[in-house]
């Protein structure tokens, strides 16, 4: 498998599958659904050998592919994965299958276009996690915005146009500054766009700070961090269920991944110098945004603010520069991928039946949907961070790693155990428990086989990561320890 282009296949199989699904056309919606399912399963199958053939004892990039793309500018089609990017490729390909299945009967208009957009977006997102050439990274980074823009803009809610424009402008403007920083690095790396070369070149203190700020504006918007987070609740509320799943579970991880792949190893001195700002913004997200979530009346908006608070843990773990906290952040990202996807799918199940996301419109759902209520309870507990679920492992490791360096920050971050329980249990109690007070709730039917399959798959991984995190951590160790060593290097010229 070493010389087999697995990464290219993982990227281009869903892209080609998406184009072929578009070609099926909307006159044959069932054929489009089956085509999307087959190609999404094929893409996932192609990512499994990346895991089975991965050497966890080295931090070097593996499954490398290298070919000239634009030789005159020294731009290459350069792909590779390490222990950090591997998990996000698997997460992306796995969740795309679930999105296709969950949308099987929910999407009735322009089915081929909807399914095709998700497949194309899957390939582009995997490309971000594989790219080792700066321009290739930037092309994938920008291109993946287009399918999500269309998904929200075409299949979204009443205010979808406002939400899509806000989403696009926020993310695009930040990305332009990243391009400027990459061009600066290109001219200081002997006209190379190789990201690994960028990590080796000495850079002055002022230049490092400016590059860090440029990267920060691109990645903080994508995560999103406070105060550039306001586009996310709007995008989630207007997005169709599948769009919310991919947006929360994968697309938010792009910003965090950017910090790991670009900011920390390329400008380590600036990362250390400005870490206090990142820690402060992370704590604001964990505490303040969680309090904002408590007062939400729309289920999707509450979960969206919850996502921002959980991603605050991720950035906190990155910028305390301990291996335990950094590994905890990555586990938190994976956990959030499973749990946030499940929470949005749960809202989607209710919305398909009641056509409202308002919490006050529900109550007593457990009386008519006991299987669904049981699954949602598991995901609610994982969202809180209950031991035994994936939500606990990442948060515990981040708090533990942070306490070694900044005990006060760890104590403040731990308040999320209270605020997280407040908004999650408030949501669960109002929607699921109590007597049936609304006639529409009394007529609800429990989750069907397709819905149980999708939620059950996410429940399995939520529990697996919570009970047995070792296989996930084993892959991360070498890459994370190498990254921590890179952050400690002084790259300012003497």
C-alpha cells in the first residue's frame, strides 16, 4: 500500500462520485440517492487502509504523494498524513455516509444536487487534511466553502440567503490574510510552498507575530472563536440537518487543524508569545458562550453555541503546550464530531415530524418516542462530559494538561461541567420529559430503522471513545510529541 495513491483516491473518489451523482439528474432521485450512498461508502472504504497501514511509532508524514503541478512557480501536488490528520480524514468519510442515509427521505427537491454537493465537499475537506503544499491547501480550503454555501443557500430555512452571505464573507475574508502570509513564507523559503519547509526556515520576531495574526484571523473564524463566532448560530439555524452535521462535526475542525498544521510549527515563538490571548479567548468561549447557550429557545441555536464552547476547550489545550492537553484537544475534536453530529440529527428527527425547533413546542416526547429519547439521552450526557462517554475524555485531558501550567485557567475551564450541564439538561428536560402537553407530540412516531441506524452508529463511537480511548491516543502520541517539540524551538534569527 506504500506506493498506492490512497490519499488521492480518498479525495477524488467522492468528488468524481459527486459529479456523477449530479449527472444522474433530478428526474431520478432514487438513483441519485443510491449513487451517493455507494460512492460515500467507497470513499470510506478507501480511508480504512490509512488506519490499518499507519505506523504509529513515527511522526513523519506517511502515504506521501508528490507530483509537479505548476512547475514554474514550484507548486506541487503534495499529499501526506500524520497521526493528527488521519483521524479527521476517517471522521469526514464516516460522517458523509451518515448524512446521505439521514437525508434519504428528508430531501425531496433537487436530490441529485444535494447529494452531489455533499460528496464533492467531502473530497475537498479530506484534501485540506492531506495537503502539504501551501497553495494546494489553500485551494482545498477555499473550494470547500462553495458546496456548503450552496447547501445552506438552496436547502436552508427562510433566512438562508442572509446566513450564507454572512458565512461566506466571514470565512473568506479571514482566508485572504492567510494567503498573504503563505506568499510571504514562499519568498523566504527559496520559492517553495512546501509546508514542511516552512517549518524549518528562521523568521524574525515581528514577521512571526504578523504571520500568526494572519493565520489566527483565518482559523479563529472557522472554529469559530469568540468574538468572530456570530456567523455560526445563523448558519446552523438556516442549514438543513445534513449541512449542520458536516458544518459542526468537520468544518469547524478545519480552523483547529490549521493551528496545528501551520501556526504552531511555523511561527512557534509568536505562538508562545501570544498564547495568553488565545487562552483568554478560549476561556471566554467556554464560560460566556456557554451562558449564552442557556437562554436559547431554538434547539439548533443552543447546540450551535454549545459547539463554540466545546471548541474553546480545543484551543485552550493547544496553547498551554503540553502533550496531554494537546492530545486531549484532538480527542475533544473527535468527540465533538460524533456528539454534535448526533445532537443535530436528533433535532432533525424532531423537526421532520413537528416542523419546529422551538423548545417550548415540545414536552413529553419520551412518552411517544422512547427509543429516540434513550439515544438522545446518551448524546446529551456526552455533551455534558459524563465519564464513560467521549465527551469526558477530551475535557479531562485538557483540564489535566492545563492545570500543569496554568492552574487558574484549568479551574475556570472546569466550570463548563456546570454550565454544560445547565443548558444540555435544560434542553433535554423541556423536550423529552414531562407530560404530553401538545397534541402534535401525542401523535409522534418513534425513530424508524434508518434513524436508529444513523444514531446508533454515532452512539457506538461515542461510547467506544469514552470507554476505550487508547486506540485513538496511540495514533496521536508520536505526532503530538513532535509538535510540542517544534513549538519549543526558537526560530528567531540570531
